[in-house]
C-alpha cells in the first residue's frame, strides 16, 4: 500500500488512531466499519480505493470524508442533491434543468423572469408566473387591454406604440397632415371622408348641383 510502502516508520497504531478519529469526528464516510476494526497491513483492494480511501482488508475500503461506495468512487453531498440533481464532488451538485442553488433546491428559469415575474415549479417544470399586466415565457410582453390597432403594438401595460399616421391609446385615430374642411373627417392617414355635397382631398370643393 502506498502509505506504508513510502513511510515505513509510520506506525500502525498512529494509522489506527487517525482512522478511528475520522470515525468518531463526524465523518461522512460509510458506517460499515466499526471503531475497533482490524486493519490488515497486507490487504489489497483491486481496483484500488479512490479519492484517498484506505484499503483496510482485502477488497474493503475505508473512504475519506465526502466519498462513499465499495471503492470510494462516489462523491457524497450533504444535504443530498435535490430535485434529481447528482453529486459531482463533495458539496457540489449538478442540477437538472429548471433548478439551481448549491443543492439544487431552488427553482430557476432560463434567463430569469422579467418585469416582476416569479419563477416557480408548475407540474415539475420551471415557469415564470407573471404580474397581471405582463405575459410571455419570461413575462417580456406587455398587455394592452384596449388592443393596439392599425399596426400598433403594445410596449408597456396599456400603452401602444403607433405607426406613422395614427394616434390614440389604441392607435385608432388617423392623422391628416392637412385638416379636413367643411365637416370632413380624417379616416386614415391623409385621407378625408367628406360630407355630402363636398369633395376633394380635403373636402374643399363643393359639388355642383344639377
């Protein structure tokens, strides 16, 4: 064994005290080895004990703190990784999509939740729960209850951005660069609807009576 081969002066008694101290000092190692176990200096473990584990009897390993398994091949996380996470090394978990935190105990949404949205688990899937004025997978889309007409789109709760030629809370009011005359009404950008007896782009012409 590597420890005894390179350090012949290292006493068996000292090694026993070290291992016993690990047992009695709150170690996370497997509990299959009692404090008074017999240590076999000629023991061989094949494959060798991993992660600093000690071969105490043939094919029997005593694992270092933070590892477990027959050959100390598995890392041990405490608390255990939650929500399907796997332990990569002592105290380090690899989390499933939708979860984060040191032990995968927090629900996380990719790219976060915007505009006051809250990330929570819905049927085991991370999802943003949005305030009443926002929607979308990340709460990125504002809601305009009145709607945005004529090519306008909602940029903030209740606020539309209108294309050129339209105004109003819902982009419902057309704009004519020149005022419609004689009671005419602007019905689309730069287009007037004239009253009877009037015509022309601005309703400026009186129709001739026959």
